[in-house]
């Protein structure tokens, strides 16, 4: 399918790239992008050929946040319509966050406002040294509303207050210290390190990755008794699964499991 605001590519090995494609607006998000992105995420979730997703931007920016002209155009609309439009980003972030495929954030440039929200729902984030981040909403009379659950969960309450309330710009070193970014590389290393991460994910069983992503979310939001039942049930189901049978057999037989399309690259 041809999109107006997104470029989508899927390699034969299962690595998909979702590239925000409004470079003339530094990939600022608008209603069309929200609609297209949500449709694409649903497609990716259903497609067994997709093993890993790389989220990045086209041009010099990753994502500069919400498009101001788009936001300005909402002011005169009835409240019901404003609520429906505002929900689009919240829904997209939630769907990305729960996506059964691992998401690698390839942060190629500026990430402001909603762009930081997108960074926060990626499973692994790699940014180059020149990237700047900012929760700029308060400085222009707005609030980082829909992105706040994901950004606060990612960087913590104290760090969130230190960047939400004053809209200060921070660099990749601070983003890594906050836990927003996992690896900082030079710009010319970005693609190689993203590829390395993708190949590590390809070593892993897709069903196990999906279940483990759900497991992490569950144990982070439930108490001891709920987690006891959930994890015991999960292991009992896992032992009887085809993936577990194949994985254990491949180990004992000293061969590659059926889902492994690449030899591993282990970071030094």
C-alpha cells in the first residue's frame, strides 16, 4: 500500500522499516500520519513475515512532534471531534507499545514532543551523538498529555519533572542517563548498530519474543500473587509449545532452530 506520510519496507529476512516521511516538516505528526501509522501497525502485527520493526525518520529529523498547523486547525472543531482526533496519537502509541514484534528506534535526528513519545515505546533505542531531545509543549502553552504515560514510565518521575516542566533541550548523553536511549553511536555507525540489534532479535523465536514482551508488561504492573499465577501458567504452557520443542531439540542436536535466519552477531 502507498502511504502519504510513511515509507514502509519489508526485507526477506523479516526486518521491516517504518520511516516517518514528512521531511519538509521534520516529520511532524498530523491526522493523516496517525491514521496511516495505526493501519500499518495493525498490518504488521498480523503479518507473520515481520520479525523486527525499525522505526525511524526520513530526512534530518526523527520526529519534531505534533504539526502546529494541524493542531491549530482543531481549535474551532466541536469538542466531540477534538476528542476523536486527540485519541489518534494515544491509540497509536498504545498499539506500538503492545506490538508483538520488537521495535528498534533508529533515532536519526531531532526528537521533540510526540517524537519523544515514539522513542519511549520502542524496545531498543539507538541514537547518534548529534540528536537533541525536548519536551517542548509547556513552552508554547501545550501539555505532553498523550505521550506522558509512556515517557514517565520510561524515564521515571524525577527525570520527567526535570524536562517536562521547563521544556529544556537535552542531548543523547542525558537521554541515555534517563533510560530513554540505550545506545549512543556516531552518525556513520547508526545503520550498522541498528542492523546488529535486528540480527540479535532474529536469533530469537518470534512466539517467545511476543510472549516475553507481554510478560514484561504484566509483571511490571501486577503484584506478587498475580505474577505468581501468571508466570507459573506461562511456563506450563511454554513447555508444551512447538517453539520450545524446536528450540530445545536444536540445542541438544547442535543445530540452528528453524526460525534463525542469520548467524548471531554478539556485541563486543
